[in-house]
C-alpha cells in the first residue's frame, strides 16, 4: 500500500534514496536547501515543499539525510510543532548520539517516533539500494519502517534503543578510516620498493589482508582518482563525532586520533571535497619528507 513520505536532504546519498522510495509507488514530498537537486524527482512525480515543516506536515514517514548535527537539529526544530502520534521520523544522517537521544525524547513527548538510522555504503550503495543501515529507537517503529528501509539497503540491523544506530555508525567509521589509512600506507610501501601496486592488490586482496577499502579505493589511490564517493569533510565530521563520544565516555583511541590528524592535514591542503581515498596523497607525501 502506498504511503505518504517526506524526504528532506537530496545530496549524494539522499537523492538516490528518495528516488527508490518514489519508484516503489509511494507519494513523495521533498525538500532540500538547493531546489535544483530535486529536479529529477519532481519530473518523476514528487511534490516540492518550501520547508521541512511543510514537508513533514503532509507525511506519515519523514526521512532526513543532511550533513551534520546542527542541520538535523534545525530540521527537527522546524518539524516538532506539527509532529503527531504515530508519525515516524527516520534520520539517515550521521550525527551526535547524545543529540539524537534528546531529539527522540522531544518527539516521543508528542507521540511520534524518532529512529536514528545512519547509513554506510557510499554513493554506490545509495544508487544501487545496497546500503547498510544501522537503526536505533523503538523496535516496533523499526518494524513498521522496515518495508521502506528494505527499498534502500541490504543489511538492515536494529541496534538497540535511541542513539544505538549512531553509535554503531561511529564503530563503522572508525573501522573504515583506520582501514583506509592501512591501505594508504601499504600501497605507499609497495610503490617505494618498486612493486607493481595493482598486482600487489590482486596478490593480497583475497587473503586475510583484504578489505573493501583496499579493493575499491586502492586502484583509485594509485590512479590519482580522488573524485568523491564519500567526501573527506564528511569523514572528518564523523571522526569528530567519534572523538567527542570517546571524550564523553573517558576513553582514548590512538589510531582514531592519528587518522583524524591526517585528515586534518588533507583539509589544510584544500582536499575537503575530495574522496576519502585522497588520504593516500597525504600519506605518500609524509613518507617522502
């Protein structure tokens, strides 16, 4: 049965995701800061809303996919006065777990459910509907939202109460970023000793040293192809959130601090909008200094 859905945020990830929901036959109303990004969806039958509040007012399910905690808080503040019992908000942004819990309580006071549902898989996963989705919040609301989430991803996991999805995403980002650094250093080592790097990837990629980062980003690193699937500025935002969570819990993670510092170098060099594989340029430069 078709449902009334609002989707707020139509960037690299949100645009394709909204398209999958529209293709499934649901009534879709959209809002994004740059209206031109909605052109394709509007041409396919989606309706435009001039604000997040207007979009949410007309929907039973509200999807959010925006860059950072303040962006989500602004959307939430706009939507809250019109939130109603039974409405389900699904936030695919990667943001502060503690801020997520506060927003969930605010919407719960109006009878609405807030699910934190951050995503992993990059632009390819968004386009192919193969994302991994980590969900925190009310389990019954999660089950209600599941048919929609299944249009967006392949690995969909209820991780626990509010904030659990965001915390699990930060686990994901620690793994991704540190593994990315390992791939950068390994390929820098291979080049320095005259190995043919593509053959090296083939030789080690199928064994215990293999990883998604090595297989998918390794060839791009070697080719100097730093076009973004996931931008450095967004990766660095996620690592900042992980470090903030560590500080709140009173723990320190050495590799996380190291890779965060290296991505800071990338930002200083003007690589904010490049893909995370551009970390290779920083590592290779450090190796020669």
